[in-house]
C-alpha cells in the first residue's frame, strides 16, 4: 500500500510541532535527504510515512492525502 503526504497538512503539522525539517527528520530516524524524498514522493510506503508522522509527533492520518 502506498500513501501520499499532503503538502498543506504536512506544513501545518510541521508548524504546530515547532521543529525544523532537520529536527523532524532526526526524530523520525531518517536522514534529511531521505525525509525529503518521502515528502516529495507520490507513492511512499506506509512505513516511511509512519516515520515522518512520528518525527512530527502526529498520527499518519493527519498528514496523508485523502480522496
């Protein structure tokens, strides 16, 4: 199953967290480069999106695109 991170929802979650991209990536256990790849991917794995959500301290459903 692949998921897509919603840019607007991600930006809101990042702003609410008070973290920088680098800090969120570190909390997610990912390099900043890998973090950006997942953010810009149109088909990221559920595990990768889960790591991004964890880095932000939010639930996955708060940052993914819904149709």
